[in-house]
């Protein structure tokens, strides 16, 4: 079996963080920010969890070679940090009293990294000799 311990542990830790961030968004923000801001925050949490679950699957997959696992996990981790992370900071700008201009730029870059991760996964599956019979 082609088990990648680093990726699965990373996915598990990121999954726990996603639940904590999601709980904070659902319960801690109600009295502080607008409903629109909470909806935006929830988008970040949702995208984060989707990609954490996929990281977990990739880490356990015997059909995805190590090189593809490594590249996809890098794209997804940095994509999550930039995409979801920037959404969190933008949503909480009034609480942290920060200038969010840099985060507005980070969001689409993070989104592009998530897309690149999906495309790298497709490429890795296409060229993998183990998957030629499927």
C-alpha cells in the first residue's frame, strides 16, 4: 500500500483546525459581525474542509504515486492557507483592525493553487502506470 504518513497526519491536524475554525465562525461571530461576513467565513471553512478530506484520501491512496501526492498536497496546503486564510482575515478585519488589501490579492492566488492541485492530481492519475487499466 502506498500510504503517506506525513500527508495523512497533516490532513488530520488540518481537519481538527477546520472544525475549530468552523465552530468559532458559527458560534463566536454571531454577535460580532454581519450575516454576510459569516457567510463569507463559512465559504472559507467549507473549501478548507473539502480539500482537507481530499488530502486525507490522497495520503491513503495506493493509486497515486508519491510525487503526485507531494505536489498535490503542497498545492492544496498553500491554497488553503491563502484562499481560506485570506477569507478569514477579510471577514475579521474589523476585529483585528487590519488592512486587508494584501488578503484580497491572496484569495484568488489561493484559489488558483487549489485549481492547480486538482489539475496536478488529474495529470498524476493520467500518467500513472498503475491506473492505466481503469
